[in-house]
């Protein structure tokens, strides 16, 4: 089981490190920058170094909304079976929450995402995909909640393109 490195986090893209974290409920075929959940439950397992503080998670995701047929994706987050966060995802977003250090195990930890609105595109007649898509995961970072929060992109840029598209665009530019 992989140690979660606070400097690199988890990258869900094709060149990322997702497979090191025993993913369950995630598509085995990531795209360039993200990986779709493909079931109503997606999980990651990891170890942590000894902690002297709580842990803040920042998880960049975007939802499957089936061209507006689904208004939002509900996401319930559990750490080692205990509820830690809830988020209604209506667009590209960074879900940020803090988990108390007492919730972590010294060996194995499991972060679970329950996605009750996950739906197969084929069921909605918007494609032939049979996977139950909920969220596409781009990046997970974790660290000290008292550390400075990275600055978000300018509001105008956030409204013109989802975060995953902005990242892809920035990789292409010189």
C-alpha cells in the first residue's frame, strides 16, 4: 500500500499515480488528465506518515451531467468508514475538507466516495457507455490545514473552462 506523499498527492491522469493507491470503482482507462468513477462507490487506499495535525484534502473533480439531464452529482465522502464530507457537484470544483488526525489508522486508510447519482450514458441515451459515471477525478492533494491554501484561478477563467480544460491548455502553451 502506497504512502500518500503530501508534495505530489494523487494524479488521476494517464501519466498519474492512481494505480499505486489500490483504486476500486475507477475506470481502468484514464484520459490524459482524469479518471472517471465507474460505479456508485469509488475507493482509494493509502498509508500516511506520522501526523501531528489534522489533514486537509483538496480533490479536483468534474461531474457527469449527461448534457443537463442530471442536475448535479451528490458525493458522500467517508474516511475509514466514517462520514467526513458531502458535496453537491454541479460543475468543475475542488472539494476541500479537513479530517481529524484521530480518524487515521497507522497502517491502512481508505477514502471512499459514494455517488448515488452515478448513471450509465447508455441509460440516458447519450452514448453507448455502460459504466455508471459519477465524477471524473483530476487531482487529490493533502496537507496541513494550517498551511496557506493555494490560490485559485481567476474567476473569469473558471467560468470559461473547467479546471481540467485549463490544465490541459496550460500544458500545451509554451
